[in-house]
C-alpha cells in the first residue's frame, strides 16, 4: 500500500521534472541538460521564499514567475544563437547545469529543510489501513495527474496545442502555415523552465531541498524521454509512471538496487526499442 | 511583361546560396494581379528554391521580393504568410500527426467566426476529405494527402496562391478536375496564382503567363497566347514543346 502510494508520488515528481525537457526537445530539438538543475533551483527558491514569507501560494507563484523569467532570458540570450547546433547546445546546457549546481552548493551548502508546519495539507498525516501516510503525498499525486490532464487538453483541444504539435512534426511547414516559430520557441522554453522550478517547489515539502536533489532528478528526467519516446508528450507521463513504480517497488524489496534500476530500464529500452515505448 | 502598373508580386535579380552553392543567379519575374502565372523548367534549375526564397525560407544574398507594394525580402515565413501568400510545397506539405480537421484549422488564419463557412467551402471543393476529417492525415492515401495540402493552401486567407508541383502524385483525371476547380476558385475569390509545374499540359488551359527557367535564371517570359510563336525557345529550355 505504502509502496503503491510512494510509486505514484515518485511518478508525479519525475513527470514534473521531465515534462519541460520533453516539450523543449520535442519542439525545438534542444536537449536541455540543465532541466534537472532548474528543478533543484525551484526547490531551493521555494523553501527560501517560504521561510521569508510564510505564504505557500505566494511562494509558488513567485518561484514559477522567476522560472519563467530565467527561461525567457536563457532562451533569448543563450539558446537562440545556437539553434541547429546540437553539440553547442549540449555543451551550453551542460555548462548551465554545472553553473546552477555550483551556485546552489555555494548558496545553500548543506541544503534546506522544509519546516514542519501546522498545516494539515502540508505536514499532516492520515491513517489508511493502519499505515500513517503524509497527506501532502496525495497533493503531489493530484498535482502530477492534473498537470497531465491539463497538458493533454491543451495539446488536443487548443490552437496553441495544434501549433505545438505542428512545430514538433515539421518546423519549416509550421512557419509556412503562419506559425511564429521563434515566439513559440521562447514561450515553450520559458514555460518549460517555469514548470521545472514549479515541480521542484512542489516536491520540496517531501524531499526537502537536499544537495543531491538537482543531480538525482536530472538523471531521472533524462531517462523519461528515452523510455517514453523522444517526442512523445503523453509518453512522458506513462514513462514516469513506469519508472516511478519500478523504482519504488525495487526500493521496497531490494533497497540497495534503487536508482540503478531506473537507469537499467533506460538502457534496456535503448537496446530493445530505441524509439521509446510510446507513440506521439 | 504586361503594362499593368503594379504586379502583385515582383521578384528582382534574386541570388540565393544553399550551403555554398549559388542556386539562384539573378531571378527576375512578376505575377500580375488576378493572373495565373507558371514557372517551367527542368529538374534542378531552381524553381523550388525560387518559391522558398519568396516565402522567406531561404534568405537571398542579393535582390528583392516585393509583394503588394511592400518589400518583404528576408522577412520570416510566418510574416509573409500573414501578408497574404499561401504556399503549398511539393513534398511534406501536411502534418501527418494532426487530423485532417486540425491541418485545415491550423492553415486557416482569417476571422474566427468564418471558419466553419470556410471549412464547408473547402470540403465542397474536396468532398473526398470530408469523411476523413477526424482521421490523422498520415493515414490518408498519397493522393488524399495531396488534396489536403491543396485544401490547406486554399483555406488560408491569401491574395496569392503559390503551388509547387500541385499535380504530382495525382491521377491525370484528377489533375484535370483539379485545375478546373482551381480556376473557378481563383476567379470567384479574386486570387492570383503562381505555379511550378512539370505536367504543364494540364495547367496550360488556365495559365495566363509563362516564365521559363534554366540554370538558376529566368530565361524568358511571355503570355500564354504566344506559346506557339515561342516553340523554339521552349524546346531549347525544356527539351519538349508545349
């Protein structure tokens, strides 16, 4: 039971960490290695803001806004000049990852603990069939699944979704169809970074902002597009579920194997089905 | 060619390089308002590159593209589309992961309240597409995909329709039909058309002006009525007579 809930929680976390990565790669062919670092930065920023303001919604909004601004500036100043140059993109986002991780280690050398609060949703527990479970876990699951539903609706029902999918399939044709690709890129990248920071913020009350959080979720996030299909938006969700379950159940029964098993799944998928398990 | 004061599109001395190769070496021609203009030439003489340069997909190193009196040289493709040029490429001209309906909706860029009228109009031009409207375009047959591409070109708000090899992959019967419908559509809706065509036999009856291209330049241009007098130059450039 608790492994089941933990699996769903973990799947939601991974989904939040990887969604931006999949969107940016799907649309722009830019593999943003720094995505996990942005996720970690979100956790640190959010906990800091929460200490300062004591206001949860405000801290979330400010974190997401800062994420959007960082994303906007990163795309305009750093990514834009090197579109179509995958090697430069890898090196640049690698550099960004290192920079961000070092920056976080400098500012918060021993991590940040999310405080105990009197809030039931944040720090309370419920007892389900004699197991005590943190209520916030259900919040994280709900956020993950809502995000998935929201992304699906946007992609399938709105004009923005049609534009995103058209740009993912064929950028040149999308431009001929009147899509302002350059604006769509900026918007997507900014949103992706905002999502990463927001994801980090949402997990922080459970995981705390630990020093290894950014790297840990970086690696997990990289596994998602590989397992789910490099350009598959829904595949990202199913792959997160798959990894979430495999990871948590391994942790439950063979604790020393955890994390290694996630990357093992990635390697196996790469060998047997390199295009990913799920269709676009 | 003609004495009409302002053509809808005029291309002047355009040079375009693609990965170092000098593909267009000074292309000049015009499309008169409400006319159907055809560019003919053998494979690899730069016809498609000319169209893509007009659309802003390639940036010319020299020369100008003037559309409706505005110099649009080097503008991004979406801007040129919004200015009123609807371009249908010869290949990869639809989104196979989107449904037929989504392709048409994405192509349409006019006022929102008129979209259902426009869809109706296009489906009446291409009734074959209507029953597949909810299907992913990648599931359509080659001929149906081509129809969808043309439908997308027509549903988009435009003054100039540019078609790259519209008849490729369609059966001769269908091509004949298609050009007839195109003629009707352009006459009714006051559109100008620029087309690049290998099967000129079919397009001949709707074409007003013809330009011949060879080795990256437009060699000559004349009105459709002069085809018979120009047979020798046509034979020299195209290798066949018209």
